[in-house]
């Protein structure tokens, strides 16, 4: 999930995994599930915005992810406070 682009001519988004576009069609929401990842491997994911003329933005941030297959080791919720990272179980 990512923060929405507020441009009036926004058509949607593309999601890239290791530099390769993962979605087949423009994404019109601010979330997308990547299903083609292998547990334990490292991936670099990025999101770009597409306008109604088909122009694509440059990616402004990248997120490094390493999927895991053991759900008991999954980080459910992470927040950052004045003491650093605060890890806790998700409430939803």
C-alpha cells in the first residue's frame, strides 16, 4: 500500500519488482499484492504514477522486501517512535 498521488490527471500506478513491471494493467487503487515472490529471496519494489496521457513518473522510493514462508515469524505491524522501532502484533 502507498500514499495516493493527488494530481488531477492521474490514471493509476505501476508496480515494479527488481526493475520489471509486475502488473498487467494500470492499478487504480493504492494497494497491490505481489504474488510471484519466492521465500527468502530479496526483492526491490517500486511504484510509479501514470497520468491520463500515459506519461510515467520516476520512482521516488524503493522498498526492499524479503518474503518469508513461516507466518509465525511475520512482522505484523511496525511503527517508529522516539525510541526507535516499536514492534507489536497487529490489531486487525
